C-alpha cells in the first residue's frame, strides 16, 4: 500500500518543504499559537500527504484529512477531519494551498 500511495503522489512527497511558516493575523487574535514555524515530521504520511509539527507550540500539528482538507489543530487530533484552522484543497503539499484559502473554524 505504501508504494501505491507514493506512486499516486508522483514523488511530490519527496519534495515537501522541510520547514513551513504560517504568517499573518487572525480575527480577534484567535489561535495565535498556530502562527509560526512548522517542521516536517519525516516519514509520516497521512492520506498520502506530509505531516508537520509546530515549533511554536509542540501540541499543534498540520495534516491532511481524507475529507479533502488541510487542518491545523491539536496534535492529538492528527489524521482526523477537524481542527481550529482549515483549507479545502486537493494540493499534495500545504505550501501549494492558495493564499487566502485558510479559514478558522467556528
């Protein structure tokens, strides 16, 4: 199954950025601990996509859900369809998600 998943992604996982930065502001300064540096969790693919962990708050992660959304949320939720911030996208890597696509959950 792992090799099938790798074939489906066309090698894009190999090109995942080792570090991502989420920058900007949030309405009402909500979930400010989600802004900052995220480091690739090497060797961990969820739904064929790379997974990241926040360096600002080690309890926060970034992952792709089977529902077609990238999520940022509590690390214990990794892999589940839900988080405090999300982007509907089929992109293989989070850095390819369009600018302005990220939303905060209610």
